[in-house]
């Protein structure tokens, strides 16, 4: 309870002295006020702080007031210049504003590629033009290899089908021939039996049957030989297709692996995408060069304006380089002058008010120093 009571009492005293005037403080020190001054040292410190604050505000306000005055003086000086001098300043100011707009357009413009892609293109800028051609050739070769593989697979399928058909035909002829042999034997036996029982001559039917068998036998031999040749030829072609397919697959895998590595390196999925990134990188690079050139031209133009204004006796030639548009835009000039005049009035009133406050504080300090001579060096 005692602890909080002390804190409250201390806070109460500080609050009482915070807005106390010197007269009130003197009355308190003489016992004529609400109490007596128990800490003149603190009061002296507060008065000194008030004076320093008033001096600082006066200095800052005076600086701003002088800047406004110089601005207004420069405007009057510009309006009093001959037409030729005005035209020169307007021309330089117009160019300066144009360079500033170009700079802003570049800074605010949307990037064509990401910062990461730009950095990557910058890293491999020397090798990319040649690499683009190599990638295009590799992708074209990969497409050709794919087509070759498809053709080989198609040829393998065709040869396999032809071989299977020949084998099926051969198997069918063998089975059919067995049936034909049994049928011929049966017919011949039938002719013999009929010849014995009827006494008729069956030589002619038998000879016809034998002739048919001979023709079929010739067809069988020729067809079987053709089927064997087809199977052998298909086996040879299939073996060759397999060899070629293996070679093509090796080339395909090697080329595909090379392209995969290239895609990963340049952060793209095809040479078309890489070409797009490269072309946009070149555009951004060109814009960057223009920006650098613009920066140089902007600085030179601003320096030219500064030197020109200095020659004509302007008080703030360096400042006008950052608000040059007011020189060639009459509306902006009028608006700017109105703003300056308004600020000038406000700052003047503030200076007068600050002067009164400072005088009041100095009077209070003088009265306090008379009462307490040991604190006479406050100001």
C-alpha cells in the first residue's frame, strides 16, 4: 500500500509541474500557491528543454520558410526572363520530363520472363544461340528416330504375320494332303472293285485320278517350297529388324538423355520454349540498355537544366530538376505558385507564433534566473 501510495504521489507532483508556468512556480516557491517548489533543478531543466525545443522549431520553420521564399523568387525570376531564355528552359524541362517518363515506364513495366529465367539466360548467354540450333537438330533427329522405330515395328509385325500365314498354309496343306491321299486310295480301290464285279475297264478313271494326284502333288511341292522360303526370308528380315531396332533404340536413348539434361539445364521443355525465353531475354536486355542510356541522358539533362538555371541566377537551381514540368505547363505553374503562397502564409504565421512563444519562455527563464541566480545560464 505504501509503495503504490508513493508512486501515486510522485506521479501527481510530476503532473502538477508539467504545465506549470514560471509565475506559478515562483508563487509556489514563496508558499503562496498550492504548495512550494521542492525541486527547482527539475523546473530549470524543463525550462531549458522548452527553450531548446522552441529554438529547434524556429530553426526548422525558418529553413522551410526560406526554401519556399526561394521557390517563389525563382518563379518570379523565370517569369521575368526573355522569351528566348524561357524557351530554352522549357525545351530542356520537356526533354527531362520525357526521360523521366521513359524511366518510370521501364520500372513499372511487366517483365516478359521471370527473374529466375532471366538470370539463367544471362548465365548461358554466350552458348545459347549455338545450343538452340543443336537442340532443334536433336529434337528433329529424335522425331526421325521415333518414326524409324515405328516403321521397324510395323515391318516386324508385317513379317511376323507373313511368317505365321506361311506356317499356317504349310500346316493346312499337309493335313489336306493326308486327307487327299486317303481319298485317292479309296477311289482307286473302288475303281478296282467295280472293274472286278462289273467287268468294265476302269483304266481311264484311274488314269484321270492319277493325273489329278500328280497335278496336286506338283502344286503341293511348289507351295511347300514357297512357304519354306517365305518363313526363311521372314526370319532373316526379322533378325535384321531386331538388330536395326536395337541400334535405333540406343541412338534414341542417348539423344533423349542428352535432351533431358539440356532441358533441365536451361529450365525448359523444348527448343521452342527455350527460343521464346531467349528472344524475350534479348528484348529485356535491350530495354535494360535503353534504361541505362536513359539514366545517363536523364542525369545529363538534369545537370544541363541546373547549369542553365544557375546562369540565370536562380536561387535553387538543383531542386528544379525534379519538378521541371512546371516550367512548360502553365496550369501546373499556377497551381504550384498557389501552393507555395499558401505554405508561405502558414509558415510566416507559424514563425510569428514561435517568436511569441520563444519570447515568453525567455521571459520566464529571466524571471526564474532572478529568483534562482545559480540557474541563470539556462539560455
